[in-house]
C-alpha cells in the first residue's frame, strides 16, 4: 500500500522518448487509434471531451480526452490515474487503458449510459416520485461496498456526492459506479489526513475543523447521499457557504416534515449512525454494511404528500435551515472557515 502522495507507475513498456511534454515519462502508448475506433462525442467538460470508442472486439467504452495544457496540477492527475488503476470493483468506474501524446492524456473507461445519480435524483424529485426505501438502500449498499473496498486499499475518496456516481444504464435497477478520484489519496501509516478538501454540503465536520481525519469522512458523506436519496435535498444547506459551513460543523441533524413523515425509523437510524458527529463513534464502511436497513425486502414505495424541489448544484437551500442565524464570535472558527474556502475554491490539492 502506498504511504504518500508520490506516484510510482510500473510498466513493462519501453519508454517512448518521441513524446515530448510528457507527464508519465513515455510509459503509456501515444496512439489511441491503434487500439480503439473513435465514435460520437458524448459530452464536453473543462479539460476536454468524452466520446464513445470501440475496441477490436466491438465492445463499447468511454474515451476521456484531457488537454494537458488545462491541467492545473499534473501530480494530482497522476495520483488519480494511479488510484483508478488499482481499484477494480463492480461499483467503481473501470479504467482500461491510458494513452499520452504531446497534447493530451486519453483515459479509456467503462461506458455507463444511465447518467449521473444527481440527475436521476432531480428527475425523480421533480416528478414527485422519490426513491423508495428499497431502491435507496440498494444504491447505498452499492456505494458502501465500493467505499469499503477502497478503504481496504488505503484510499480515501473525499468527495462522495451524487454528481460523482454514474448509473450503469437507464433501468431502475441500474448499478451505481463511483467516478472522479481527483480529491482521493493514499493515507499514511496511521490512516490520517489533514487537507481541507471536499464539497461543503457533503463534507464531514472533522474535515473542516479537526487537526486530522480518517477514511470515516467518506462514511459521513455516504450518510448525506442517503439522506438526499430519500428526501431530495442535503441536510445542511443554507443560503451561502459561510452558513452551510456552520451547519456542518454544528452537526445538528434534522429530519423535517413533510419530507420525512413517511420514512421508516430504521432508515433515519441508519443515516444518524453514518452521520455521527464524533468520527470515533461513527461506523466503518464494513460495519455500516451490516445494518439491517440495507438488507430489507422490496416493498411498494409509499406516497409522498408534498413535492420537494431539488435545488441546483451550486446552490442548495431549504426553508428549515434558511432562517438559522449564526453569530461569528469564535475567531478560530472564522479563520478555519476562511482557510477552507481558500482550499475549497481550488478544489484540487
């Protein structure tokens, strides 16, 4: 198990010195077209495009092209790729191949056609058809099994949220896959980390305020995701990052009416366990997987009396938390918040 952020990628391939401006010292082949046939574009992001590609046996994959000139920190990209090459699991996006030429890094991954879990939540919430407890438990079980696996490999994800899960296909029973290991890292011998990273609505309180934290930060995030699956919005969400920061660090978890009126006590208890503020009392991913709520029989989803709007990615707000007034009398807390914001805006170590 790696014990630091230094990345060592082993390869039997001869180094190709013809590739200039290399990030990986020429250990990966340059020409993706020698092995894959490029098909239609599926999407476009900040660093490049994603298209469908096909191997020589006719199998479809996703090809992510990353423009090296837009990569802010090559070391972070190297770490992300090395982690993805080591974590093969049914509920983690599979990385098949890496290519590098003078201008681009090419990642060939498993092709998932069901879209982001975030979009599925929005779709269901808008149509007033939230996930049943059975479906929410199934998805959470998928996620926790993957989290248990990466933790066994000495890896913390540190940015688990609905936007970072893909659905294998468009069916209601589609498997969920973890993606985006950009904030992930190998932890040290003691399992401790110190960097203030993550997404404010899903980050564990100890990541914001404690001197160090462990992989249990991911368990908290899974609890938040489960909360979102069942009601359509995150538990701590004020009108701005400052107020949300305070709500997270206070950790006063609530299950307001009417969204939670028809949710079982077992589901609420499960979320409370995962979102225990004291990480020493919080279960590990392995322990969380033993919870009886995750192993329930399928039942018909219960009705939901009031339509809840799942708010946009960049702004979450609910009536129950908007009116909470916060007085900033703790200088250390203010400084911690400012330090987090500085790191949070960068989003990458």
